[in-house]
């Protein structure tokens, strides 16, 4: 596949941007080679600057649930931008978005907008500490909640990819109140609470972790987290930046029937523009300034263009049978990829939940980050580049989830599965 123009752009980017990219995993360091540059996207496809067409399973890392450049989102953005791109003053769109989130997610009685998922998680943690008047937070090994100092401890995603789970530049004191637990391990969590009585402000968790690939909560585990936090006066925080409005209308908490105290959102509610949000019980949210002592602010929070894009995304997503289609496409892809691996006699654990998925090159089931680390990353590198050459773009890291949109067709998935079968046989 010809990538001359992309290579030229990357060489130029290296002169002015650290590593040539504005987010580390884009650099292809985990898979080798140079990243490609895109100048157009529509539906399930992207086209790079060299004219190569690719079926896209990254989808802006999740937001493009309708597919790229959906006409209703583009129209909403244009209409909003013509009235002004930012006010720094309340606007009607942010009220409409807040009402929409509260209606769709019953655990959220009040919500505040931010400009990123990182900011939403950072603010939720501060709020949990302020509300409970406790300092310690529990997170999970391999779960990533943005590049917040206190949460960048044994994180997943790019941190795993590059082998630096703890970032330089973070004083030890900043993480001294962060406790890391293994996911899907009941006994470990019981021991943590027993050893830190009346000190835990809350647990923050991706209900379906998508930053060390993708693995699912084992039956009863999320219910257990709800019970142990409630019993110990701690808050349960669901990081639904990825899963919110993707795994169901009300996110993973609807899919699994769990009611957290606080939730964070992003991606889908921005329609491809920078947006985040956090919300929960009114008594907790009312601790935020200007009502309470927990300070949080943002110049671009509730930006009218981003709100308009997100509302258009949700409007289209919630009409008709979008979630039924996403479930069907996810099941079709999972069945096809598992068949391809079996026919090639290559051990692959293909995890899938609705329109999210990940394949691991290992014989062992993957239930947490320790299991994920058994995956053969050298095989993944070869598989990634083989699929890219076949016109299929997967995340350039073994430790990232893939995404489907309603724009992905049965033909897209058939082409993907056929390409995978051929690439797997060549491994």
C-alpha cells in the first residue's frame, strides 16, 4: 500500500510535534512503522492522504457511533457555528444536553459538562473526596481514566503499550492515596476495604474495561462493587466515557442493571467534538461550586458547537433500531473472527460486548490486565499490518478496544473476516 505522502507528513510532524503525534498511541510505536494521515472520512471508511481506502474500526476511538461525517451531525455543527463558536456564557444547548443525559441515565440527577473525558474523571474524583471527606480512591489495574496525575497508576491503553505504567513528572505524593486493585477479583477488594476502614472515598471503574483491549465483568462482579461501596460509605464511580450511550441507551449501567453514585461520559455525547461530562445523585453534585465547596470550572464547558454535535448524534442514535443493529454487527464480527482463527489454527480470544471488541493472541481467557499481558504482541504486530495492507484499520495497539458503528455493513464485516482469515493463515 502506497503511503508516500503520509511518510512525508510524518517526517515533517516529527520536527514540530513530540513524536510526530498529538496522542501517543497514534505513533504506531506498539506495532512498528509510521502512522498514516487521514484527510477524509465518511460512514465506515477513512481515506488517507495517499488515497487508500480503509474500513475503520477505531472510529475516533469511539465517538463515531453513527459512522463518520453523518449528515445530521454536520448540519448541526454548521448551524451552531454560524451563531458563534463559543460564548463563555450559558447557552440553550447545554441545558438540552443535561436534560437528555438525566433522562437516559436514571442514576444521574444532575450533570456538569467538561471538555474531555480526562477532565470529567478528574472532577468526579475530586467531588467524591469532597463529598465523603475521605482521601483514598481505588482504581483497577489496566483501567485508564485519562492522564490525571492521581489516576495514572498502572493504567492501561498507551501506558501499557509503551511499558511505562507510571508517567514521569508525577510526584509520589500525588498517587499516595490511590489504591490499585486487580479487576474481577472479589477477595482483593474485600482485603483493601478491610485494611483501609473509613478511608475509601470511592471506587472508579470502567464497567467494561476498554483500555487494555476489552474484557468483561464476571457475573456478579459489578453488583459486588455496588454492595461493598454502599456498605462502607464509599461512592461507586462508573467511567462510561467509552461505554456511555454505546453499550445501551443508558450505557453499561443499563446493560448490567447497576446504579452507580457518579458517572463520567464523553465520546458519543460529543459527536466527534471534544466533550466530557460527569453526573450523579443531586446531593453529591450540589457539592460543586457555586453551590458547594468543591471547585470545578472550564471556559469551554458546554460549548454550543460541541453540544449541538452531541445532541444530533444522540437524536439519531436513539431513533429506530440503532442498538439492535449494533448488537447484530458485533455478534457477526465476533462469530466471523472466531471462525477465522479456528480455521487458521491460531489461538485467539475474541472478546466482544455489543459494538466493542478486542482479539488477544493467547490460549487463555482474558478477564483482567494480567490475562491480557499473556497475548503474543509480536503476532499482533504482524496481524495489524496484514489487516492494514488489506484495507482494514484496527487500533495500533494490542491494548485498545475496537468499535463498530451503524454505518458498518454486513459487506464490511465479511471483507474484514475474509482478510483476517488470510492474514491469520500467514502468521
